[in-house]
């Protein structure tokens, strides 16, 4: 077992090596003597249950790394987080909870606010990419901040809605492959329409590669209103260029 120390001979980390790489149980401490991290290595890679703590002793992360068996040449692949993982704030309140598959977030994940313990964001991942319906909340934890869907590529798609912390509508927009397209409407905090705009997806010139690249550009008539709902101006765009 090897022992490492901070200045002043305070323990820093401790654990065994095998054939020049970490193998077995390793523990790391903060300089104040509190435990920072603990878990096992197999052939130089994390395996099994791992935990980490804040300096105040509060548990920070708790989860498992997939156990790998040596191949025919005795090699062990890089560790991958697996199964359910949980995280906490230094206050002790839950920070996050979700599962990993093959080292990537997969399935339902939920994140919380530290201040009040309310849900901050929740939705599903597909091998590391957000997918399907996601919703985020304002810090009060009651009123929605934004909601909408992600496609299989992890990009915003369809109608997305954004809200003020009061719960009133702020903006409704449409996306395709993460780019704004079509009609976009915004409201003032008093509920009156603030603006009506529109976007168009435009193919960009690309050197090499087969897949086309699109960018969002203002297109059509944009109308603006004051707090009383009276029109204050118009701008006309065509393919991203202002024409009047």
C-alpha cells in the first residue's frame, strides 16, 4: 500500500498498485482530514461503488462503475459509469439522480435546486443526449421556465414554450434540428403580445461532407407592440436580410 501526504505530513491518498497501476481500494482525503473520495480500481480503472464527499463531510456523489474482466491479453478497458447515480449539494439536499449505461446518461434524470429542494429540470437521456420531453422550472420550483422536446440527436424540435417566473407566457417558438423556424411569438409580463416574428431555415455552403447544414435566419414581417398592445413598428426580412 502506498501513502501520499500533504505538507505537514497530513494524509492525502492511500492505496495499492499492481504491475505499476492502481489496483484495489483507494482513499483520498482533504487537507482538513475529511474524506474526499473512496473506491476501488481494477487494472488502473475505477470499478464497483465509488463515493465522494464535500469538505464538510456531506456525501456528494454515490454510484457504480461497471466491472470489466481482462481480455485474452490481460488488458482491461476504460471504466464506464453504470447503474443509478445520486448526487448531493454541500447542504445535504439532493442535487441530481439518474442512470448511466455504457458511461453515458441514459433514461430519466432529475436535477434539483439547492436553495429550496425543488425540481430544477427533468427529462430523459438516450446514451448521453437529451431526448423527448424536458421541462425546467424557475427557482421557486412551481412555475415552469421552459418546456419542449428534443429529437434523437439531442436537438430541440417542435414547439418550445418559455414562461416568466410569474407563470405567464414569455415566448413560443418552433425548432427543427435545434434551429428556429416558422412563427415565434413573445409576450410582455402583463400578458399583451410583445412581438410576432418568423424564421426560415437556410442551407449553408459547405466544403466537403455530404450532410447539408442549415442555419436559422429572420424571414418575413416582424411586428412589435407596446405594453398596451398598440403596434409600434414593423421590420420585413428576406432570407436573413432586412429589406424594410
